C-alpha cells in the first residue's frame, strides 16, 4: 500500500480531502493528516468530513480541524498483536505504522492481513510420503494438489495472512521440485529453501536455518497439514504462558469396546473395579510448534533430532512447555483416505467463498 496516497497535509481543505479520498482504490477510504514536519496528527474519513460540515465547517476549512485526533496506530518494529486483534474486533481495518517521530512508514490493511506476528516460520518438507505412493514417486507430498493448489501453499498463504514474511522450507526428498516451486513468490512471500544432506529427523533441519540469537520465537510446522488453526491465538497463548515451547494439539478419543478391569497396584491378582466400554480422551501432537529461539539454537546440524526429542530435552532442563488446542480443521494428509477427505473438505469450503 502506497503511504503517500493516504497522507494529506493539515492545511489542505476539506474539498481537497474529499477529492483525495475519492481517488483511493478499494474500500479502505482513510487519510492520515500530517503536520508541517510530516508527523501524523490524526485520521480522516468521509464520515469525519460529514460531521465537520454538519457542525458548521465549510469545504474550504482546513482538514486538520476535522481529523480524529484520538486515532489508532502501532509503532514501527513493535507489532502489538493483542492491539491489532482489538482493532480488528472493532472494525478498524486500516492501521498506520509510525516511527519514533510520528512519521508514516507503513499501513496495515487488516482486511487483507489479519495481524502481524513477530515470528519467522519453518516448514518441514523432507519426508518421503510413502503412504501416498505412487502419487509421491514423482511429486513430493507437500506439492500434491488439493482443489488445484499444493498442500504446502495453503500453509504459506495462512502464514502470510498473519504477517509472517520470513518463511523457510526444509527439504530432502525431491528437493529440487520444491525449490523450483518456490522460485516464484507465493502469497507475496519469497519462500526460502534449505536442503538436508542427510536425514535430520522431524525438527533437526531447523538447525540449517537462520535462527536469530537472543529473544524471539519461531513457528515450526509440518508442511503436509491442512488446518484452520489460529496462529494469532496460539502466539498470544505462548506469550501469556511465558512458554519456551507451545505445542498445537488435537483432541483424540479412544473407545474400548469391552469391559475394562482395574487391578490393585499392591495385589495385581485382585480386581478393584470394572468399567463397561470406557472412552479415554487425550491430546495428540498436531505437528505445529512455537519455540523460543534459544531452545532451537540447541539443535545441531550434525545430529538427527525429532520434535519429541527436543521437547523431552526441554522438559528435562526445566523449560516451560505448554499446549494450544486446535479449534476447527486439522488433517494430517498422510494416507489416501486423508487425501480424499481433504479434497472433499476444500470443495465444501470453496463452495462458500
């Protein structure tokens, strides 16, 4: 979005402001009023101008008089995720980004980008996809298409919609095809690829990426998932819990079709109770994590590490590990049945778009 199109000097007339509003493309018709030093002092919509005219102003009045002084904004380099969520809930979709002096440096359009999460993302895409053969003999599983779109692209688009622009894909099997796929931007993001020379487990390849030192977190996920998870809610949970690792989880129930005995711990031959056809509820690992960078930096590019290994090491070191229940869709596209289910789901979803 071109910031200059949305800037107007406070000395311009209301008539000039109306002309500039009328020239803006799209539905987001808001101007940001600047003072003599180019600092934003207020916002201006056609509603603000209408109220000023009804209050006695003329079309020749300065637009600075009609501007809303108590406008919403965020500071450059300091994305306030909770604040953006509040703005969106109030129907405020155009948010100016100001530098320390108050100059307009960017505009967030929350109708196109839901939020701006201060995360980089790593998608794991090195698996063989053996259960989906023969389809994966020539095409890596993340590039298999569901309703005309590669599985991995659904995830890249979801991340981009949350303002995540630093996205890396870790590849191994048929890596050149994934690299070719991302030679052009997806959802406006130039996705980077790193290739494993040897199998590094379900999370070890993150050691090949540029994990920043110091504070900060990274979102790591399997690339062959189809999910409607709220990355924003998961991030806010991660911060609120002061977690080192947050695991996205899926409710999973097991029903036993028999009566189950409860045995006495001190006398294993004695029965303490019996339960007819019980059901047990668990949380299953959803393959999506937010992990603090100092934890990820313990990974070695010379060592195979699964996500479960990293989590167990973190727990042993006294790190705080929490979970976030996924609300909505989650499909691990790992089998032909899952693949057909994902296709049916997306056909149903697209029919309502």
